[in-house]
C-alpha cells in the first residue's frame, strides 16, 4: 500500500493535531536554547552520526540497554557509546558531548566522559606549559583516558580532611603516594577508575621536609596503556551497582608506596624544588583547583535543565495521546478524553516545562559568570572567585533538587507506563537523583551560599548598593511590608513578580542573620548558632536563588525579538513565578505568605491568573517541549515518541524483550521456571490432595463457615 494511503493511528493523529496548534516558530526557540542556528545544525549532525554508529537510529528496535541489563552489559554499553562519542569528537573537532551524552545524561554516564570534562580541565588549570605539552595533547587526542581522583571513603565535601599522602623523597627526587591507615583513606567513587582509566589526577596531601603543605594534584599512571594491567602498588576495583550511571565503572583505588617523579606534581600554582622546598607561585590562588569543581557544577546546572525537559517532553507527549476516562460529572456515554484535558495534569506538565526553561536561562547566566571568572583568573585576578562560587553553588543545588523532584513527578504523571523502564522515565529519575549528591550535596551547597549571604548582610541597609556584589544589591533596596495596589499591577507583570520574590529573599536573609546574631548574643559559639539556625539559612539561600532565576528568566525573555515567541515565553515565565508562589508543593511556599505581604485577595488573583495562563499555554505544550530537539533514540522512550505512537511502540519493544523472545522460542514456556519451581510447587499441592483426600488446603473456621453459607445460597438458587 502506498505510504500516502496508509491509515494513521488515533495516537499519531492526536499528536499531529496537538503539534499543529503551536502558536510560534519552534525552530526559533530551539536556536535560542542552544545558541544559534549553526550550533543546532552541528548538534543534529553529531547526534545523527553517533546514533548511526551505535545502531540506535532504528527506533523500531528495542534499545540495547533495555535488553542487556547486567552490570557487565551496562559497562560495555557505556564503553560503546563513549567510544563512538570520543571518535566523533576527535574526527569532527567539536565539544557537543563533553558535558552531555547522546542520551541527555551527564558526561560521567560513560567511562570516557570524565577525561575531557574534568581531567583535561584540571590540566588546563593546574599544569605548567611543559606539563601540558606532556599530558594535555595526548588527553585531547584520546591517547590516554584520565580520571579525576579526589573523594575518599571517609571524606567527600571536606577536602582538607583527605588522607591520601604524597611524600617527597629527596634521595630519589620522587613523591611516594600511599593510602595510610584503614579503609577511610581509600579513594572511592571516581568514574572510570575501576577498569577504564589509564591515568589519574590524584588529590593528595603534599608532605615535604616534614611539613604538610595541604592537598595538591599529582599525575599518576594507573595502568599500562597496552595491557591494561594496574601498575605495581595500585589496587583498583569497581564499587558495585548504583542507582544509575552503571555504564560507568565508578571505582576505588589504594596506593601502597607508588612512586612518581617530582615533575608529576601539577605545578602551575605551587611547586617543590629539587631540594624539597615548597613554593607557591606568585600571582596564584590557593583555591585555584576549585576551578574544575566550579565548571563542573556550572555545567551540571545546564544538564539538570536538559534532564527535566526530557522527562517533561515524554510526559507531555504521552499525556497528549493517552485517553483516560471522562471529565468529572460527565455522562456515561461521553467519549474518553486525553490526559491533558484534566487541569491537574496540565498543571503538572506546564509547571515542569516552566521550571526546565527557568533552569535553562539561569544556567546561561551561571556560565557567563564562570567564563568571566576564568578570564580574570588567567590574568592572575581571583577577585570574583567567591561571588562565582556562591552563585554556582546555589544554582547547582536548586536545579538538582528541582530536576530530581520534577523527573519523578513526570514519571508519576504517566501512570503505570511511567513505571516501565522502557518509558525512559525511570532512568531520568535515577540519573537526576545522582545530581543532588555528585559534586556537592544540595544541603551543603545551600549552606555554602548562605555563608556568603551572611558575610554581606552587615552591608545591607548601612552601605549603598555599590558596596554589595551585583547579585546582592537588591538586599540594600527599600524594604516594604505590604504589597500595595500600586505595586500589584497585574500578576502577569514581571515587576510585580520580581517584587514578590525580592521581598521574600530580603526578609529571609535578614531573618537568618538576626537568628545567628541572637544565638551568639546568648553565648553560643558561631558554629553552634549556625547549626541551630541552619534550616532558616538554607531557606534564605533558596529564596535568594529563586529570585535570581526569575530575574534571569525576565531578562532572557525581554531580549527575544520574535513577538509570537516572546508572548509564549512571557506566559511561561508567569507560570514559573506564580506556581512557585501558590503551589503548596513548592519548597518553602509558606514563606511567600507567612508575613502577610500578600493579601488574601491578591493570592486569589494569582491563583485565578495562573489558571488562565495554563489554559492559554496548553496548545503550545508540544511546541515548548519539541523545541529542546530531543531525538527519539536519545530519549529511549516507547511512550514519548515524537510521532505519538506510544502503544504500538510499547508493544513492539515489549515483544522484543529477551525473556519474551526466549519463552516464545520455547513454545510459550519458561523452561527453567516451570521445571524447577512452578511445576514442583503445583505438584506438591496435588500430592497433598491425594494424601488428605481433599483439597490439600487447611481452612480457618471462618473460611469453613463462609463456604457452608455460600453453598446454602447456591442451593437456594437452584
């Protein structure tokens, strides 16, 4: 039958109709997300090449990582994907997969991902030109695969507490690296460490001439690049199955007297001479190594937005084509309606979409700030490090929490199908959960931001705005106790939204500072006062971060020139702002209303406006998710396909599951299960039946009485 005459399924038709209602040019939004049409074209070409190389471009086939799910299978899957990405990157000279894999997960999904992202970055920051000539070129060319080895079993966030030691031996001009004491000093968690990395940058305590000079980076070869065998004195292994990222071989390493030349200490910031004298380079900063951590956290903010958008895309597409019941109080013969017809569903979907865009625009600002820090630091100016670190910490913490909660809500929004691995959603939920821990726990990072905020609270109200860093100048702005009619122009108005978010942040930062001062005045140490006030401090940090995110959302939309696109993004920004205020499930939503800044009438108007916005934006839900330009192979979702063919794809993939293929081959029987477990169990019941002359089942008195009663009723009927 000619393709033009083939019938289109109801689900595909529903998707086509929904997509046709989009009110703006989706391609223009895609270009905005990724930074221009040329970047979008290059990304699409890179994804197409890699998917073809991996054989995932045929999306009628069950994705391999759903067919082979053992620990070893997943590791090999990660290697295949990583190698395809590595070779494409090298051949076509691009960085599209440096932070994001073809499956829209963070770089450490693959054993090759950490080398360009963290190993190379550390060399660029901490190695001298001579050392870069020795190691950077091979790393960029893919001749060595590097790991970044910092975390220990006993120490994570507290870097100063690391136990691994690199002690200088002047007799041989070498550093001797060892893992002292018990298990706590074992390097534990670094990606690609178990089986894949040939080299590692190891963070260890530098000891020379009997003096501990703190933690410094050392280049250590872990394996022979030809045979893969660990070098002498190095014990390596895998840490086991994790919630996600099992394609990567996160591992452990212990060093037993491993010797490396003195020149293997990365010496751009500090050096040890032949005589063992330690010297810090002039014009450097002792925390320069934090640059790698900062760029990673900055990129993680971006990836959080992508993963939340991916989950929202799957849930929105499935909700568009899935019909489920009738509207409340409908008639019995009413036709079933799609999930998007229910306000509760499109509230969930559109607020998730709005948060993904909020993270997107925030991440663009975060990267801009980080680039400026890097530019200055290259000139020896580290004056913006504290400001950049605080911003990045808050954004990474907030976006990780939002993405983790949001991907799970997207999964729930898809009902039972969302619980299936083949929906693609469980993997997004699990990979997003990792982001709340990796490179800094959410609570720890919010406290780092809170410490920064408390440092400046003394300026607010006493010094002019110019005394504060740019992101904190709002703290010195006039503080109003009520949102007046003049202030509350319209809930859709960006100035009104910013005022509400600013007031809340000002109040919570001030409240946290007063709480700390009270604690100290009562005789507590600063540490005790902090611990007592910590929940309020984290609320202040979160409120500050959400104010900055809304500010970036406003600024990004203002720059959009296309009027149709701008109109939609303004509505989406309002959904982000207003739902954060009135949604009871929003973290700290109470803090918007607890002081009476907003009246009951104003809150009612916000709720009604939000309802109207959801109705207005629903026709654009498909367009807003299509704009992220996810490929079907990348999403790996039977229910989130772009063409809407959810049920047909799900059944096709289900039939292709290895267990179903094996059972079908054996006549519909699972041979081992039936022979070894099921049949003996059933046979046991039959044997009991023969021996007892009855059913083989012992009934309780209640059950026997119930049987007699039911038998009597049956006799009456007869």
